[in-house]
């Protein structure tokens, strides 16, 4: 039995032109095929059909407003085909949707976010990139929704999804691989930057760096001795700067040799992220003086964390013999 599902994604997936092959792979005993995302889809909006299939449809005025703003909100479509056993029942199909397809779609979106830098994907309800219009429904002509202008910082970042990256994502989905939490925190930091929340951006960038170092340390320890690694992490719990020194002892090249300026900035991020989280003040101490991180410096810190990821991937391959 072959089923086709079409998922509307309420944020624009930027896609490079060209004809690509669908992603096709076996997973959990099922044959899956995912077509190239279709950006800015012209959906067939039908409010009456929506009310038939939804117990809590949106207000009609809001629905009609969104229908008229499809391009500006940037809706994309992802089509997934799944081949199931011929004896599958309707009940089992519902379980497939909840337990297989939706997590698969989430992994797909996460990999696009991480590998292309399209950090806004999947966060329409939160990101100011999706919240392009401030709505007002009230006094005035009945059942009319009006937009009162654009909002958002308009951060420009990332690149279009291309065929090579699409194929790479297919391999990762087939293997059941997920992005590292550090990579997702980095994307969240970009959301914070776009929304103008400097303190939260510093927290997310600092946590992203800290988690990346922790994951690399754990992977290297796992190569040495599983029990030793478990005891080490349970009782030692080295801090960020100590972990960087420890990784050198494990055979990693120093991050400072890879990029001295990025090393300095990442260490400052770690120092500032605690104060940003608890005090909402973005500073670190240098010679007992407060040094505040400003908006003008944020691109430097973003680039420094990107270099930390690049260094970490290189050490993962060199010391562990593989990477994710």
C-alpha cells in the first residue's frame, strides 16, 4: 500500500533551481520517498473544506487574511510517499502518522536548518521572520482583518538548499541520524539575534559551544573505554576551558591553533553566557573590568562558533575516525 502525504510548512524553504532526484530510502521496514521541497506553494485555500476536517477552525477573517498573504508568509510544501504492508489497517495508518511520519518530517526540517543555515524553518509561530504583520481585528468593518505593517529585524543568513545538500540529508535520514543539540542551539541563537534579544542570543551561542565541546569529549572517551568514560563524566564534569585543555591531552589539535581569534571569542562567550542568563547583562570580565558584548560584535561571535564546529568536526574525524 502506497500513501502520499503533503505537509505544508509555514515558513519559506529557500531552494536552488534545478531538477533533483527524490530522497528514497528504507527506514523501520518502510520504503520512503521525499520529493524536493516546493517553496512558496500556491495552496488551494478553501475555508468550508477546512471546517469539515477541523474541530477548531480559525476565525474566517483570519483565514481569509492568510489566504491573501501566502507568498509573503512564505509557505512551502513537502511531499512524502510511504509504502506500507498491504494488510495495513486504518488504525495502523493513524499510528504511522503520529509515530513515524511527523518525527521524520521534524528531522528533515532540522537537517535543512543546520546544513543550510535557514534557522527560521519550523519556527513560524516564534520567529519575527514569520511574523511579518501585526494583526488588528476589532472596530471597523465586520469580519475584516487588517495588517498594520511589517515587524522583525530581517537578519540575512544562510544559503539555498541545493542538490548536494539534499542528497546528504537523505543519507542521514536513512541512517536515522539527528543533528547534534549544539547545532540546533546555534540555529536558535540566530533566531534570537533576528528578534533583537541580545542576552538570549549570547546564552544560546555560549550553550551551543559548551555542548559541542562536551559531545566531542564524550565521543573521544567512548573510543577509549566505555566504563572509564561513564565514570569520568559522572564524577569529574570538567568546565568548558578545562575541557578544551583535556581534548588536547586526548590527541586533539588546540582550537587556538585552528583559529586564535575564534578561540578567544568563544571563551568570552562562555564567560558571558551565565551573566546573560541570570542577570540579562552581556559582559565578561577582563582584568577585573566589565567588557560588554555589543550588537556590532555579534557577527564575529557567530563566525567564531561556526569555526568551533568546523574544528570539532575535523577532530572528530581525526581522533574518532568518523563524524556526524
